[in-house]
C-alpha cells in the first residue's frame, strides 16, 4: 500500500486527497478523516489493524468525509453538521465535479452520489479513549464552524485538519468564519503549545513546525485589519494576508470595495504579479492532490 506511511509504531498516515491518520491504541483505533471517497478506506484500515475502529471527521468538507459510508458511525463536531449536509448534497457534488480538474475528474462519477453515514455529533468535551491512548477534541472554528484539532498528549502530537495546515488556510468558503474567530482558535491552540511537538495536518506536509501557530496569529491580526492584497478567482474576491510562510484567504465585503480596488484587481500589473504568486501556492496544493491521485491509481493496479 503505497499510500500508507507508518509515522511511528502505532500511527499511520493514509494519503488520500487529504491526509487521513490511523491511531492504534491498546483496545481501539481512531481514524481521523476518510478522504474523498475514491477508494474504500475501510479496506486499507482493516489491512493495518483488526481493532475496533472509531471514525472522526476534522470537519465536513468533501475531501475529508468521502469514505464515511463504509463505517457504521462517524463523529463530527455539532457545529459542522450543516457544512457536512451542504457538501454532501447532490447539488454541491455536481458543482464540485464541474470545477475539478484532471486528474481528479477521472473519478468524477464516483463522487456524484451523496454518501450515507450515521453521524454522531461531538463537542469540545469529547475525548476518544483507545485504551492506552486518549485523544482530545479541541474545537477550532474558522475554516468551518465545527473544525476540530485532535490532541494526542501521550505522543505529543496534534492533528490539525484544515485548521493547522501549512501554506494557507481558507476562510473564504461558504460557511467559513471571520479572521477574528480564527485568531481566537489559534490563541486557544497556543495555550496547548507545551502539550505537543508534532503537527500532522490535513494536507501538504507532516513536517510542520510549531511556529505555524505564531505565523497564523500574525496573519490573522493583519486579516482583521484588512491588510493584504485582493485576489480574484472562481470563489470570488478574497483578501490574502501573508505572514512568513502562511497565507489567510478571508472573505471580502463587496459592498465596501472601492471602485478603485475593483479596477486595480482587473488591470493592474502589480495585481497580476500577486495573482501569479498566489497561483503558485494554489498549484502546490493542486500538485499535492495530483500526487495523492497518482498514488491511488498506482495502488489500484497492485
Ligand atoms: Zn476543508
């Protein structure tokens, strides 16, 4: 299984369109996210462990919930049920398929149908007990209202979903919340700082350093002050606030945009350069998705 990487004795990374993680305890195992659903992740999990599997979604986005239906029950934060239902509706799935590019589009048919899963809602008090391992839910709204991080204090690891993720965080999507709320989520994580050394995010790289929290705190402060360049893509106009190696994409109130901004956005050379920079970031994301798909395809042939 080329898409499975052993991170340590009892923790595995399963590379899908997002990064899924399997944490094996003495009695039970916890699967964090289920990928986009092009592949039955439960089969992969069963090859790794025969322990009872508990499943949790870090949030309700389509690339994290896709194999939910292969499990009897899936945990999700109570504030993300609406996001989940929206992303899982046939109308959103059709829209998503119309937007996706090659090579993911090869699998579009499989993504059309909404998935069925039995959701169990959780809140900030939830701790998953795996026997010798306790995994704590930390509610970190921003990317979505019910986004969570999961703290495994025993192994000093935090699983960041799309909240504590390298390169960029998207606060410009349907249901995303304000930079103010994202900032308080980062400050909340900062309070847990001594309890983890390793950050395993939902995309990009498992080699993520703790200063990502400081960088997001600074980027969020800029986003609150509306410091950052405007950026136009198919989602609409967003404001991008940079700090060191992270970017926050925040929503823009169109009614408050000056005409001058809109003109600049369309014609300015400087903007074109910024768009190019941001496109490079987007390409990095796209390449990591492409890499995941290549692995999935090759794995299929085995
Ligand atoms: Zn997401």
